[in-house]
């Protein structure tokens, strides 16, 4: 309903006494503005001479000229009631009431006299078109009785519209009546007033701007608020008014007011679906119209009752939605609403067919570039829809592989892994949907062949192949479908990290088949793997492949021809150096350094699980590592890698001490040959120290349970002998085959082998003559003079372990160990080196009682310092070192355990023998001794005579002694 205040305000707008009015051409359905003279009534108000007004159906029905005068409404109402059956009288009465209803005061009077009910009875009692049109127009003006929103009123209006389909006046008035009857309830007056003001402005805008996109935008925004009224939907569904409204709009397509009112009614009947479709098609270039309409459709498509969902689908919403998405690719709101609608309809087969029939797959594919601006949900939904549509042949026909390739190659699409895989599956279906092959490996390989120049497609394809290569059956299918050639071409064509990383893993799975391995070797696969090793792409799996390929003679030959040894050595790192050692051992030129028989299987299994050593004999693994070290004895990197491996195994597995002790000669040989390499020296000394510690523990254990150890050793030796016999029997055939290769070796290599064998024999002879300990002592003493902070400490530890028995002490003293240790004290050593030095001197003490025993580190060191002070009482450097070590390094711990009784006399004797001012100028002599412990000594009086405590000293605490 339009308030008369607003209508009158619109009517009198204008200048120079002219009123701008809206006249509607009933033939064309268009609205034009005309100017008419203004007249003034008796009350001084300006009025129109010929008021067409905002509601043309009322003004055209009443053709009376001049201003409405003061009339008796009761007489008009009474005459209309008395002559109810007289058509002419009713027409005249309705004419007069329509003329009077132009004044707001008369509208109120008509309502108060019960005019609404009387006009409704007269209108429904006649089948005359003028009475029906005039009565409905009058009711629309004075307002329907909304307190009785009965269904019979709606049925009556619909019946009149059905009888007079060709009468424009009745159709207009009927649609306006439906608009009011189905409008909001008056229970909430404020809400109705706000809504009426919005509707009034909107309707006036319709009359003045027919055909404007603003009209369509207003429709969409208005319907978005009204369409949620459940009561309206129930009434329309019960009266079947949708059909009547559609027929009226189809009959009068060119009439703007009929179309507008019909759209309003259908918004209540069918959610405004078809009307908005027309707006979307007509104003496809306006983003606001598309956004508002799609927002409304999005809500309607989620209607649980299904009423609006069916209406939307029948009206062709999918087509309009796709057109809007195609036209407004840059609008995030349009794209988001459209994707939500399409996602809703893609849940059943009927909705998918509607999307495909409207060209949805083609439009979605062409709009993939918009994903650069999409959020995460929009990107995933867009790709998911394409994946669903690609399951149908029609969807595959509409898609274009080039568009998908552009998306996967774009760096700004921000897709996640699942979306990439879905796009790749679409490419697989596109590449294979015309062929008969439907297997997953065939589809993947076909897509990789079709898009061989796209790195992203190759990477995705390799990833899919790796996921589907878990079982042996799938490996065979991939190989039979030509997967090996495709993977090798991808590795050669693309030198990117992702392709190489995944490609090597796929090859490692396929090459588990023997026939695949032979074919790979024939195609030059070793060169490709060495390239991956050189570039450090997936180094672990690259070395796995090399290990498998060099197990036979042909593989080793090609490996050497391609320069594989240099590549493997140069690629050694902290993580993969042990794996490289296994490779170097397998490709050794000397058969003696190469693992044979069962060692070869252990080698491969141990290599595949580098962090687990359970189930493998330590002797076999050490044999493999030592073989690589002997083969490359002049390469410091290989030697360092081997030493690190042995040291690591000693650290994590104490049971390997006996196994690695067999490699002690090799460790000492490495130290001799690489004296200038500090890292090699550190690792070697660390291994020797751990082996010496293990020897001490073994000696102690042997004393406790000597018989049990012997039995276990015998059993281990028997097992090793049995395994060796089995290995020799299994390797006889291989040795015969390799004899031909050894005969073809050059003379220089044979000479080197002889020299190495002689050196090994000399080392074995040295071991047999029991000179190993002497050689270790000489190496350790030589390292005491180095400026490194670690090597001297490890050398002291080794010498200390050797000095545990009488023979070791004798050999150290014979080699000048005591003099070397004492000279170390004059070089300004660190506290750690000082502690190691004191422990070694204590271990070399002549009195067995003074040698340190087991115990806490601080307590053991204090005893060692006291023993050293007594042993070398005339050497000031030793005395100063012992006192400094006790005070600076272990002062706190010393007071925690208490000073031993035999330690205090040694300290006191030193203080007496070396006065501070003369013999020991560099020592502060700030030794803290508890007062209680001093009281137990017989030299307290002598100390108090030469030293005094500070006045602030407290009983029972460590206080510094200060010279008097």
C-alpha cells in the first residue's frame, strides 16, 4: 500500500505552477512524465487537475474533473448498498468513491463508515469488468481489512483475475490486491511502517524508472527480506496462486505494472525466482543485481521443505547462476554465492544434469584463473565441483585440459595437496575417457604422456604412482604399462627438486622387479641416479637404488665407467655417510674388500634400515665398513666417515666393543696415514679410548664370571665359523665369475694390492708381537703437544686406561710418558686438561695405595691430587697444578664430600715446603679448608703461627687462608 501523503508529495513536485505526473501508456506499458496546471482548492492547497498519480489503475478509473468537494459519504454508501444489483448505480458509486478517496481525510471516513466491507461485497457480487477493476483499485487505495487475512479473499481476487485475463485494469488491481493481502501482518506496527515506507519508495521508483537496473536491485534486496515469511508460503501454496500469477504475466508481457505486480506476488508464491532470473539475464553486467539475486537463491536453495528448491530448479536457476559467475569473474561475492548454489545442487544426479546441461563444467574450467583471489573454501569447492563433474562424459567434453594446466602451473592459485590431486585426476580422466583403459596406472601414465612438458603434472603423476605402488601386483601393472620409461623421461626432462625427489622413490619401488631392473640398466639408469646423487636430490633413495644396481658385475662396471665412486664420496654428509660407505664397499675393485655371500644380503638390509642394527652380526657390518676404508685408504673423507660410524656404534651398542676391537689395527693405521687431519685424529682417539674402557670392564667381568664368558665366546666363534663356511660355499660360483675380471685389471692396481697386502701383513705381525700397546702410547704422547682442546684430553684418557695394569704403566714410563705429562703442565693447560693430567699422574704413582679407585669424580680427583702432591713433592709445577685443580674446579663439590684425612697433610706439607713469596709466586694459595677438619690435624698450631683467618670468618664454613 502507498500512503497518500507520499503520493500527494510526489504529485505536487515541480516549478512554475506545473505538476509533474506519471502517465502510463496502456498499449506499450511505458511510463512518461507530463506537466499539468495546478489548481488551488478552497482550503488553499494546490491540487492536480487530472491526477493520474502513482497508482494509474485508480486515477484512470475515475475521470471526474475538478477538486473533490465536501460530500456526504453516508449517502453514497447508502445508495451503493440499496442499488447493489444495479450495475450502473454501482459503477457511479464506485466512481464517486474513487474520486473522494484521493483525499486522506475521505479515506479515513470511508473506513469508519464500513466502506471496506461494503465495497468488497459489491465488487464480488458483479462480474462486470469496470466494477471489478474499480472495486479492487478502491480497496487497494483505502486498504484491505488485514485483521481478517482469510484465504477466501485471496481466492476471490484470483478468481476475478482468471475470468478477466485480457483486462489490464483487473490484472493490475488484482496483483496489487495480492500484494497487500499477502503482505506483512499489522501485529508489529513499527515493523509494518518501516516496511511500508520501503515498499512505497520502491513502487514509486518502479513507476518512474521502469526498465532500470536499480529496479531489479531493489527487487532483489526487498525479496531477500520478505521471502522468509512461512505464513505467506503456506497461503500461496493452499490457493495455487502461482499458476494464476504466471498466466497474468505471460498474457501481458509488455505491461510494466502487470509485470511489476506479478513479480511481487510471485516473490511470495515462488520466492521471486523467475522474476529475478529475468533481471539477472537483462542486467547481466550489473554486479549488485547479480550479487543480491544469488544471495537470495543461495538461501532458497537450502530450503528444507523443498518447495523453493524445486521451483528454482524448474525455473533454470543453475543457468542464470553460471552466467553470472561467467560474467563477473572478479567479484568474490558473486563467485562465492554461485559456488554455494552449485554445491547444493551437485548433491544429486538431477542437479548434476542441470549443471552439465547449462555448460557448468566449461564455465567452471574457464573461471579457474579466478582462484588467485578465492579464499581456501572457494578454491576447494571449485575444484571439488570439477572433480564431481568429470565423472560424467558430458563434463569431460566441456572441460579443456589447457585451462587446468594453466592452473596447476600458476604460482598464485594457492591450492593444497588434495586440490592438486583432484585436478590431476581430472587430467587423467580427460586423457583416457575416449580410450578403453580404465585402470589407475594406465590413466596416470596417459596423463603424464599427454602433458609431458608440464612439471607440475609430472610431479603429481609421480606422487600418484608412488601411492599406488605399495603392492607387488600394482608394481607389475605400472611396469607393464610403461611406467619405467615415463618416470625416466620425467627425471631427465625436469631437474627440479620435487620431480627428482618423488621420481627416485617411484623408481625404487618399480626396480624391486628383476625384469624392471634389467631394463633400467640397459636404458642408462645409473647415470640418472648418479645425477640425483650429485645434486643431492633425495640422497637416501638415490643411494638405495645404487645399492641395488651394483649387486652384479654389470652394474659395478657401469658404475665405475660413470665415475660413480667420486660422486658418492663427494656426496658424503653426516646423515648419509654410512650409506655411502656401503656403496663404496660393494663396488670395491678388490674382491677382498667387497662383501661376499651373506654379507651382501646383510649389507642391503642394514642399508635399508640405517637406524636399526638388531638381527645383524656386528662382524659382517664392520667387515663392510672396513672394506670401504681399505679401498679408499688415502681419502680422508672416507676414513672419517668410517671412524664416525664405528664410534657411533660403540656409543649406542656396548656389545660391539669386542667386534670393533678387531678393527683396532685399522684405526691405528688411519691415524698414522692422516696425521694432519685433526678430525680423523679425534675420531680415532675416541674409538681407542672406548675400546680401552671396554677392555677394562671386560677384565673385571672376567674376574667375576670367567667361565661363563669363555663358553659364550666359544659359541660365538662356532657360529661365526659356521657362517663363514656357509658363506664360502655360497660364494664359490661368484668367485669363479669374478676371476675373469681380476685378470683384466691393470698392472698398477696389482702392484698396489701387493703393497697393501704387505702392509696388512706387517700390521698383523705387529699385533702378534704384542707391540700394539706401545704404538698406542707413542701416538697418545705425540698428541699431548697439540694445541687442540679435545685431542690432549682423549690422549690422557687413553693413557690412563692403559695404566690400569702394571705392564701398561711400565710401557708408559719407558716411553717417557711421565716427562711428557710434566711438560704439559708448563704449557698453561685448561682445567679439563689439568684434571686429565693429574689423573694420569696418579695412575702412574709408584705407591699402589695412592692410585685412584672407583668413586665419585670429585672424590677420586681429590685423592689423585693428594697422591700426585706426595709423589712429586719437590716439583712446584705439580704442586701448583694439584692445588689449583682442587680449588678452582672442584671447590664446591669438595666441601660437599669433605676433605679426606690423607689429603690435608699433603696440602699442609706443600704449604710449608713452598712459601708464597719465593717458590710459588703464581699461585694465590686461597685454599678454603673447614675449621673442623683443620682441628683434626696435628699441624694446626704450625698453621696458625704462619697464617691467620679473617675476622669475619664463621665457624664451620670454608674460609680462605691469608698469609700473615
